[in-house]
C-alpha cells in the first residue's frame, strides 16, 4: 500500500509528458553531436557528451532551465573548433532560448527547422562556412532579439519573412556574406531594431527610404555593397543613430541636408561613392560627430565654415573630391579633439593654415596628422609646425625651407615634394634623417645631407684663387662669432638667476604653467590637498580656474629634487609620456620646470585628476572612512583589468616607441569619475631600443626597477628590463584583484607565494580564495538567480585567475602577450554579460 502510494507520488511529481520531452532533448543533442565531425577539436570537446556517464544538462556548453530543470535552454559552443553540419534536430529543443555556435567551421545549410524554436532569443552562427540562403522559416522565431549570421557564405536575398513578425528583433547582423538583391523596404517594419548591419554583401538597388521610419535605430552599416541611387532624405528622421556607414557603394546625388538632424551621430562615413554637390552646412550641427568620412566622392564647393565648429571631431576625411576654396587660417584650432585630417587631392588654394604652426596651443594637443598634398596651396612654409606628419606634396609652395623646422620636437614626416622650394635644405633634426622628409621634384634646392646629392649652396665662386679670397672672410666671421658668444655668455652670467625670477619652461604642445600658478591651484601646497607622497615627491590635488587648461581638477606631483633619483624619474616620465596618448593612460596636462620663491629649482608634473583614487584604495578600503563601504563587483574588476591590459598593450606595442612601465601595481592604477582605469606613474618607465627584441639591459645606474612583490624574478637576478617584466607584474595584479590579497601579505612569507596559493585552489576551491566581497556577490547570485549565471561567474573567476597565472609565469618568454591578454579578457567579460 505504502509502496504504491509512493509510486503515485513519484508519478505526480514527474509527469510523463515532461519525461518524454526531456528524453527528446537528449536525443536532439545526440543527433546534433552525430552531425559533427569527430576527428576535429570538437570531437574532443564533445567527449563529455556521453549519455551513459553524465546527465545531458551537465554536458559542456549545455545549460538547462531553472523552472524546467530537464529542458535545454542554452547551447553555447562558441569557438570550439566544431566542423560538420548543423543537425535539424536542434529544432526540437523547444525550450532553447540561446543558440551560439559562432566561430566554428560548420558548413552546410542553416536548417529551416530552427524556425520552430519559438522561445529562441539569441541566435549566433557567425564566423562559420554556412551556405545556401537564409531560411525564410527563421521569421517564425517571434521572440528573437538578436541574430548574428555574419561572415558565412550565405547567398540569395534577405527573406521578407524576417521582417514580418519579429517584434523583438533588436540586433540583426548579416555582414560578410554574398547576399544579393535589394534591401527589403519591409525591414522598416521591425519595431525594435537598434543595430542593423548588412555590410560586405552584394546588395543592389536603391536604399529604401522607408528605413527612415526606424527611429530607434542606433547603428546602421550597409557599406561595401552595390547600392545606387540617392541617400534617402528620410534618414534625417533617424535621430537615435550614433553610427551611419554607407561607404563603398555607388550612391549618387547630393548629401541630404537632413542628415544634420542626427544629433546623436558620432560616426558618419559616406566615402567611396559618387556623391556630388556641396557639403551641406547643416552637418555643422552634428555636435557629437567624431568621425567624418566623405572622401573619394565627387563633392565640390567649399568646406562650410560650420564644419570648423564641430568640436567633437577627431578625424576628418575629405580627400579625393573636387573641393575648393581657401582653408581658413584658424581652421583646426577650434577642434580640441582633432587627431587626423585628410584633405589631399582636391582643389584647395591659398596658404597653409597658420594654426598648424602653433604647437603650444592647448586646443591642438592631439592633432598630429595633416595631408593637403595635391592641391593648389601656395606661398611659403611656416617657421614652426606642431604636427607629427605633414604632407604638402604636389602643391604650388615656394620660398625657403626654414631651418627651425628641423627642431620641431614632434615632426617626423614632412613631404615637400613636387613644389617650388628653393635655397638651402637644412641638415638639423628631422633633416638629418632621409626617411623623415621628402623633397624630390623641387628644382632649386641645394645643400642638405650628402645622401640627397643636391648641388652645394655656395654662390658661384670666383674662378681663380677662391681659397685665398675666402680665407679672410672665414677668419673675420669666426672672430665676430667669438665676440658675440663672449658677449652673450657675459650677459647671461650677469643677469643670471637673481634677476630672472620664476622662469617657466614647458613641454611642447602643453600649456605653460608657472610655479605661482601651482601655488594658487594647490592652496600653497596645503596639507589638506596632499593626496599622497612617495620617495620621489608628493602629490597634491589642484584646481585651476583659468581657461588656459581644459581640465579643472588636476593632480600635481612635486619632485623632491634633493633625492638624485627624482630628477632621473622626472626625465624618464617626460620622455616616455611625451608622445603617448591612450584612453587608459593617465594624461599629463603639462609639466612645470621653474624656480620656486626661494630661488631653488622646482619641477612638477601636472596630471588629470582621477576622482576615484587608485585600485589599491578600492581593494583595501579604509573601513573607518565613509568610502570604506564601497567595493568593486566582478564585472568592474574584469573591466579594470582589461583597461590596464589595453594600456600595457599600447605602451608595449602601439605607442610611438616601445616602452616598459616597470612598476605595474594597484597603487599605480587610477580610476576616473567613470571608473575607467588609467595607468599612471611612469617614473621608472623605460623606452626600449627598437628592433632589439623587446628585452633590454637596464642601465646599471638605475639599479633595481619596480616594487617588491610585483617585480619579476629576473629583475632581481639579471636586471633585464622588458615588456615581459610588465606582464609578470600585471599577472600578480590580476591575482591580487581577484583574491584581495597582496603578494607581500604575511601569509606568503613562509614559502607559499600568492601564485602557488592560487594554483592550489584553482581546481576545486576557487570560492575559498576569492575576495570576500566577490564571494558574497557570487553567493547572493546563487540564491536569487538561476544556476547558469552563478556557474558563469565561477567560470569567469577561474578564467581570470588562470590568466593571472599565465601572465606571472617564471620564465619571461612563457608569459602571455598583451594582445592575447586583451582578447581573452574581452571574451571573459562578454561571457559574463551574456544573459
Ligand atoms: C581544430 O581542429 C583541427 C582539425 O582537427 C586541429 O588540427 C586543430 O589543432 C584544432 N584546433 C584547436 C584549437 O583545437
Ligand atoms: C561513455 O562513458 C562510458 C562510461 O564512462 C564509457 O564506457 C564509454 O566508452 C563512453 N562512450 C563514449 C562514446 O565516449
Ligand atoms: C523531432 O521530434 C519529432 C517527434 O517529437 C520526431 O518525429 C522528429 O524526427 C524529430 N526531428 C528531428 C529532426 O529530430
Ligand atoms: C557571435 O559570435 C561571434 C564569434 O564567436 C562573436 O565574435 C560575435 O560577437 C557574436 N555576436 C554577438 C552579437 O554576440
Ligand atoms: C513610415 O511609417 C508611416 C506610418 O507608420 C507610413 O505611413 C509611412 O509610409 C512610412 N514611411 C515610409 C517612407 O515608408
Ligand atoms: C521623415 O522624413 C520625411 C522625408 O524627409 C519627412 O517628410 C517626414 O516629415 C519625417 N518624419 C518625421 C516624423 O520627422
Ligand atoms: C563630377 O562632377 C563634375 C561636375 O561637378 C562632372 O563633370 C563629372 O562628370 C563628375 N564625375 C563623376 C565621376 O561623377
Ligand atoms: C561657430 O560657433 C560660434 C560659437 O559657438 C558661433 O558664434 C558661430 O556663429 C559658429 N559659426 C558657424 C559658421 O556656425
Ligand atoms: C589657439 O586656440 C584658440 C582656441 O582655443 C584659437 O582661438 C587661437 O586662434 C589659436 N591660436 C592659433 C595661433 O591658432
Ligand atoms: C602660439 O600661441 C600662444 C598662445 O596660445 C601665443 O602666445 C604664441 O604667440 C603663438 N605662437 C605663434 C607662432 O603663433
Ligand atoms: C610624398 O609625396 C609624393 C608626391 O605625392 C609621393 O609620391 C610620395 O610617395 C610621398 N612620400 C611619402 C613618404 O609619403
Ligand atoms: C603658383 O604660385 C605663383 C605665385 O606664388 C602664381 O603666380 C601661380 O599662378 C601659381 N600657380 C598655380 C597653378 O596656382
């Protein structure tokens, strides 16, 4: 009796229908597996897919539901080296909400059976070799939010069914296929669409003007197709759009002035079309526009004045058009974020805009590149140029090449070829390096470095006795020079320090700031403004209210010049940071090298102020303090680690010269008001000699670089400074950020290092070693949310710790490269975000 009651209870608890559905899920998965080629990496991965030893909900990549614990809700096998075809049986996983098979080698067709997945929200099949057309049946997935089919070999047209009932579709990416035919006007019926990317296909015909009805659209990219006809003026209604890319088509007609209504636009690319007419001045209203690309069209007329008012611009590309008129003298100077301007191959005339001359103009800090070659620019060169690269070739410029240009600190490429320059080519600075300037096609130049093989610059010498004639001239010149220099030395000696008062020098391209300015900004270096002090100096918070400086709040590092190393670190920091600009580096506002009110040397570096202090402050909050209650969650920590990795990747590989930071640690990672991390304190940094691998013997006078606990083992032994050393310190920082333990913690004194401590716990006791705040977060998640999110967080912790371990490998060459670190952290962070 009791037994039958129990049986009845069992039957009630597990309804037979659910059993059957669950069994069907298992069969569908096994069928999916059987369609894959077992010889590949996928075969290895799917070894865990063994019905007799494990429940299918625990198979790799499979996640089951919270309310329906036997039903498969996610199948995520991204970048798993799978090949073979996609089994139609997936259409039977009726609870599936996320299907991600992106980045594999799958071939064959997309099974139309996927259209039966009525609960499907995310479909990612990108980066495979899928063929055939997009099955119209997909349109039946009424709940689909995002569909990514990019980079396959899909052919045929975009099915109209996609647009019919997909009320939730917000992200549609079909780029990089061979899709042809027209863009269906009915796409305009997708009420929720935000991102629409159809680039790199073979779509043709006109752009449907109905797309102008998609007012929620924020990203539209239909570049590199075969579209023709005009840009619909209805696009002016797409007021949420932040990026619009129509480049590389055959669009014609003029640029609709309605585009000036796209107030949120930050990138506009209309290049490589056959657009004609003038640039509408309404574009000047695009106050958020950062990238403007309208090059390689047939545009004519002048650049409207309003364009020089678009203060967010960083890149302007108008090359290869028929634009004319003069470039205003103060062009560029009102664009504080400008970086690169391409104006070559047009019909501009007049002179070189005066504003490029002024390297000290604060508003031109980032502006480094200008090409105005192949125009009709005339007259002469300015005496100074505050750019890195300037191309003036094939114009109508004349006059001499000023010697002062050789001394421009950041000028590294000057193309003067095919003009009418005359006179002597200087030999100083940039002109001493034949790869930095180009002068061919100027008939009347002389002198210069011998490699140029130009005629010498002497006036036609008298035919006879010229040596004898020249000698007295040389002698009198030399003696005049000697007298002048003597006078000059006497003068400067006389008027020396006492009368000179506070002097000021500045870094090229940065605003000038005097000692007195800094006294004012920091309230006389008052202790209340002291942010911290170290062996080389003290850091104060300062506030400028002049409009000379574009940031109000700053941090001022005053160097203790009595310690001999301080001056060297100052010079190192200036040298390294001179040309470095990156989102994740602390920005130097300026440097101040002056005399204080007692007549002593005074040197300070002024940085952007970082409102949220250092990573160290966050990892070890002062519990007495109000701020002690704050802490970083897992996502924030991963983002900070990613920011730091990006900064290192930049200074190691992508900066103006490869460099090593040599002191990566939490107190040197600073957080701005938006919690974006910036790597600071380059006092120990070192520029590495290019070409000599990335390793280099450090000068012995510098001695040990770095901080105990973070410095790699090889610095102690052989003093090798290298980018690998930074990666070691970074690895330690990663482990510390996740575990909340300093590498110098007392518990690591007796043999066991932070690395070993993590290594031991990695396989099964991860939650025991992570920072208490993090483990609380993850624990909460466990209780409130579904298992798969909890599992994902633990996976993420494990991946980050593993990354920390591979960065802090004992052997320098076995450590990860920064590029790989960045990629991996991106992937980890994304996996954390996915629903
Ligand atoms: C992917 O599969 C191919 C073919 O079997 C194999 O050669 C390759 O090593 C695998 N790659 C990875 C990363 O597993
Ligand atoms: C599945 O697991 C069982 C027991 O662990 C094992 O005997 C069998 O060979 C496995 N099958 C496959 C296909 O790996
Ligand atoms: C889907 O399930 C049905 C029965 O539930 C079955 O007849 C069919 O063969 C399955 N389809 C695939 C492709 O496995
Ligand atoms: C789809 O997968 C690919 C390859 O793994 C990935 O790069 C892409 O970001 C994914 N798409 C979306 C929308 O997440
Ligand atoms: C935009 O939508 C409105 C109504 O929703 C419709 O009347 C109009 O024809 C659409 N515009 C275009 C260009 O399709
Ligand atoms: C959308 O654009 C069309 C064509 O430019 C215009 O006639 C219409 O008034 C616009 N609609 C809205 C809501 O701005
Ligand atoms: C460019 O515009 C000019 C007139 O402004 C016209 O004569 C020429 O044919 C156009 N070129 C192309 C390729 O459209
Ligand atoms: C540029 O901006 C200034 C100040 O905002 C304004 O006075 C001026 O009229 C603008 N110029 C143009 C051509 O829009
Ligand atoms: C420097 O920039 C300001 C705007 O910030 C501008 O008014 C001024 O003309 C510029 N100076 C030169 C010489 O370009
Ligand atoms: C550059 O600008 C500064 C101030 O912005 C000014 O004092 C200086 O005279 C300018 N130099 C040139 C060459 O225009
Ligand atoms: C300089 O300009 C000439 C003429 O346009 C061009 O042929 C040459 O390649 C340019 N040199 C460099 C290095 O860009
Ligand atoms: C080049 O400049 C000279 C004067 O500097 C002028 O006379 C001549 O017309 C210009 N040539 C062209 C093609 O603009």
